[in-house]
C-alpha cells in the first residue's frame, strides 16, 4: 500500500510581535505561535475551548490576538495565517480583551478546577469580583445521575467541546447538545432527561475534553468532596487496554494504589484520546483483591 | 444514524400536524409502523435536518407548544438526534417545550412601544390576566412601530390564526383578548375593506406620491393580484434581465453603486460578482427578511404591500448569480407578510414566473419560504444559514465568507429585502440614472422607519443626502408642545444624536463621519417626555435576551452591561461607568458577530453624546423608582 504524499504547502511570511517568520500556508495563528512554530520565544496564548483533537469552535474568545487591518481581534485557534499578516499576541488591546473575558467567565462560572485559570487571571490582572456580589452566575447543584461520571454545570464555560466529542466529531452518539439561548444556554439531553435515560454510552470522551472539570469521573468528584484528591500523589501509567483487539492506549491515573481516573493520550493514533465505556470506566476488576489479601 | 428515544408518543394531533408537512412516513425507518418488509431492507433514512424548523413550526402552530412525544416523532421522521432537536426548539422564543394555552398574546415592550406606553398595556394585562409567561408575554420589537404600542396574538389550531392590535390601550387590549376570536383567516392576501388590520399603505404617509421609487406601488397595486402588479410595471425588470444576461446585470448593479440596506452597507454588486464567480455549485440565494432590529419595519411594509416585487427581485438576483434556489427567510412575527409572500410565490409559480422554465427562458429558479421563530440573531448573515439548515441559529466564524461557503456549505449570496427591490429600478432605469440619485457614495433612495414621538410615524422614502431635519419635518416633527430630546439612529445597535445635530446628512458616509450609523434605517424620535434611562435599560435587556450565547464576551458581557445599567439607574457611580466602558470595549473587540460587537454602541453614545448618567445632568435621573 502506498500513502500518497500531500502536495507541498506554500510558505507565507508573517510578522509575529515584530518578528518576521515563515510558516506553512493554512497553519493557524495558534500553531504558528506554539511550541512547534517558528517563533522564537513561547507566546503562550491562553486557550479554553480549543481542543487538540477537535475542530476549533472559537467560542471562549480567550485566545484573541490582534491582526493589523482587522476591525476586531481574531481568534488565534481558528484563524489561519495569510501572506503578510502582522500579528500582535500581547498588545494592550489583546491584554484588555483577555482580562475581560477571564473576568466575565470567572464572575459567572466556578473556575476552581480549571487548570491554569488562576495563573492567567494573575497574568492579565483579572478581578472577577469587581462585578459585585449580585452578578448573575450559572451556579447550580452537580448532576449525579449515574455511577461513572458527574456533570457539574456550575463549572461549565460553554466551550461546546463535550457536544462536539459526543456528536459528529468523535462518538456520533448525540446524547447532549446546547439548549436554551444567551446566558441561559446550557448543555442538556432532550428535555433535560437524566443521562441514564438518554443516548449516552458512557464512553467518557466528553470528560476527556472538558477544560474546566465540569465533567469528571465519579471517583474524582467523590475524592474532591472528601478532600482526598491529590494530583501530586498520583502516577500516570500508559498501557494497552486489555478488553478487545483494537489496542487502545489507556493512561491509568493512580493514587494510593487505586485507579482514580483513566484517560488516553491525545496523540495516540488509535484513540486520539477517545475510549469506550470499558477502557474508560471498566477498571474496577483490576483492583478487586480477595478479602484478606489486601495490604 | 442510530437514534435513541425515550417512550414518549405523539398525540394524534401532533402526528397529523407533522404528517401534513412531511407526508405520511414511508417506512418504519422514519417513524411509520413496522412491517415485514422493513425487516428485509436496511434502508437507513437520510437526515432531512433542514426541515426541522418547519416541522417544529407545524406542531407549535397546531398545538401551541412542543411536547416530548411530538419532538421525538419529528426526530424519527427527519433522522435528527432528539437532544439536538431539543437544543434547536429551545433556541427560539416563539416555541415552548412546556404546556401553554393555544392563544398567546405577544406584547411588544421594545424601544418604540415602550416610548409610547407599553408599560400601561402590561399593567392592564397583568391586572386582568395575571403575570406574563403563559397566556401573554413580553416581546421584543414586533415591527409594528408606526402603530405603537402594539401586540400580536398567535392562536394555535388548524389552521392557526393571528391578530394584530395597535395602537391599543390597555383596557381595549384586555377586552379584545378576553373576547378572543380568530380574526385573520388564511385568505388575507389582498387588502380587504373593514379588515381588523389596517392596509400596508397606512404605514406609508407618502403613499401615492409619484416621486416614490421603492414604495411607488404600495397602496396602488393589489398585493394579491399578479396581473395588477404586471399592469403597474411588474416583471419588466426581469424581462430586461433576460435580455442583457447575468454578467450585464452584475455590471449594472456594480455601476449603480448599490450597497446593502440591512445595516452593513456592503456593495451588492461585489457580493453578486464574487458569488457568480465561484466554481463550486449549486449556488444559493438567501433573502434576509428576518427584520428584527428594534424600530425597523420597512421590509414588512414592502412584503405586505408589494410582495411580487420581492419575488421578481429575487428571481433577478438568482439569475445573475447562478442560483436555482432561493430561500426567503421571514421572521415569524410577520404573519401577514408570510401569507402574502406565500401567495405571491405560489401565483408566480403557477404562471411560469418561477419553476423549471422562468418566463420560457430556460432558466430554472424557485423560492422556498422559511419562517423564523423569534430570534434576532437569525438576521445575522451566517446565523440565517444555520437556522435554515435546522441548526441552532448561531453565527459562524468568518472567514470563510458566505460567497465561498454559505448555506449548506455552498457559495451563497445573502441580501436584505430592501436591497433586492432596489435592483428593479436599477435595471429599468439603468445604472447611470440610479447612481445620479443621492450622493457620490450613497446612491439611490433609502427607506427610513420613523417612529416614536413624531406626528406622522411610518416608512419614508428619501434620496440619500437629505438631512435628519428634512426627514423630521416631513414626518411633522414632535407633537405640539413637546421639544426634541434625542434621536436614535440605526436601532438598538445604532447610536443617539442630539437635537443640535439634525443637519447630519442621512448617508452612509455622513452618519459615519458624525460617529453614528444609518443601520437599517431606524429613526426613533424621543421628546422631552421620554425616559432615556429606561430606554437604555430596554436596549440592554434586548441584547441580553437576544444573545445566542455562543461566545463569552457577548453571553456574559450583555448580562454585566444590564446589571451595571440597573445599578446606574438607581445611583450614579463612576466605577460602574468605567466598568461599562471596559465590558463594552471587550464585546466590540472580541465577540464573534455583529450583535455582540454593537451591543454597547447605543449605551456608549447615550453616555458620551447625551450626557446620560453624567453628574452634571440631573434630568437624566427622572425616575428613581426602586426595581
């Protein structure tokens, strides 16, 4: 079998923060500025709704950068470079916009389990509290309707990633969608039915892509509630799922000799971060040690 | 697609409503009864997602709300996942997924109606019918601004019916609703004397003026009679279009200098040329009749008074840009315009002016009318595609632009109603004659929607270049004994101007130079009795309500803007003013579409140009009633 070579991509000249670089046509600004891009110095553009295994939705607007000649800022995650583009990734306008977006999110949503949120808030001087104590929020009790994962929508920033992963981009199950409109928009099954009544197949691919911890393993949710969740004490071991012959890579997150969470490497050519219910949640048998033999 | 359903069954009525639209189900694969034959063939039904919105309408029209059984049946018929259909149904404000009465009264509380006493209507209704939410509800602008304060009653049934009230007093509205009888039948395609709703020309104070171009047939022709339309110059432009061919039509439109009238003012000829050039096929035409900018009602008047003009103009646009299918997307709050256009399209089709062989010229073109369901955002040029495709009406990220990837991912030309009807005089009189009207960069005539505290509200047609003062004079100025306080140009997404700025020329370049905008042609006049703070609160409420919720700056920013304005309406605070500016700037810079980008315009102009909330102007705090 021969794999046809892709036609060579033209290189375009762009300017990023004053530095002239050449990148392949069709590259996104985010990729051009990222670790593997040609820019000297890491730009570290913050992202929330961007997912390395998903088509950018550019809904969170935290990755906005300034492009000369453009009336508005543009989303780095989805805007592709063009010949002669002059990009500023850290101008006053960019910093103001990121600060406000973080403040708007932080004032309406619980970002306590969002990786790096605190760091970015500090970097951009964001103060979500300045909208006052009466600012509307999406606070609500977590939905615990099954034994495998929890939906804590008080932490949801509406990035659409879980919907995309559940739907046409990966799982094709379509158990959840965005319902409502405006500030009332939310992720929902039909008529807000419990998950156990929905089309959900518990692949957990939504949990895999959730950027805020709104979706989490029941194990993680319970341990956080009990105060025993401690990532510094966890090890991660990537192995191959033993259930069938597909050969999915699974990464076992282990704390105190117990599997607490299972993920899959996003760059794994078999899974692209996706698993099925067995690989994702079917780990209990590994630690079922006969009574008396446990140390 | 493997769909999973819960056990909800549709009622016979719901099933009948859906089947009336889609026909009976052919197989068990799409919701029919299972037969032995179905077990032998695995015929996976094709998704017909684009019929989702019409199917939701069918049930909502018949029953008044959409039950889970009805939604599931629609999903089986169209092969759409129920979670996604639920997301679509809950996007639109005219749909309900909880039980409600068959008759619902939508009371406009938007800018114009508010300035004309909508609060009184609501108070009367609340006293007699209870709080809003069930049999009556608040509504954004209904486009009945010349008749403000106004209300629209929608009654589900077979057939559904509607009634329009305006201008109306609280007691009259209550009496009419308690007596509620379906007033308008489906046959309301011509003006009938004695009908409850005034004829379309009642909104055109200049009606019959020989100098009119776009409005010349309003009140002159019978909107239900194709022969009358032809006798008044109708279809001469299409005949000329076939004589000169697509390339020459585009050349004429380019030379005419016509720019879009929906608000963005993009050159129409360039849009057409770019679409016509696309190698990818098919091309689609979309006519944007989702006129929802508060204070705008020009497209409604054209569609109600001269519907065949729009059908003819769409045919020309389709021919010029290589489209064989045109979608006419009308907002759901315009039942009379929908009836008249439906009739006009059917008549044109039966007379060979639409269909496989238009005018015997070998060109195939047809128009499909699609009804919106209460969402301002669907007037955004890419949200309208998603709405037609049966998705939530969320704007898409640009690029790619519609001329490359639009409706169904194909090259698409989107034009506003007023833009399209301008093509008729361009083809009939020639581009040079058209370009001679108006100014150098704003050519032709423009429709203005005069409303608020003016003596003769309505649609006015003036050549570009007339000043705001000319327009106000034409409309009789503010009522006796009143003085002008401010004018809102361009609607909720527009900007205020002061009484000392009335010499602003009403052109795209003139208003831009003055720091305001023509937008869709809204001219809302406010006199010294108007409560500017309340108007600003209503604008903020409008954007908060109508934000689709997709991007953070708009979804949360519009909420924070409203909260800050509510606080400011109670007590001045420089901190809140600074907060407003920062949020406004982020919305303008970082929102996906024009809604979020303009949500702060009017508020900003009121603060900067009118001095609202400035400590030096105590008159801006006339109402300190606690909320």
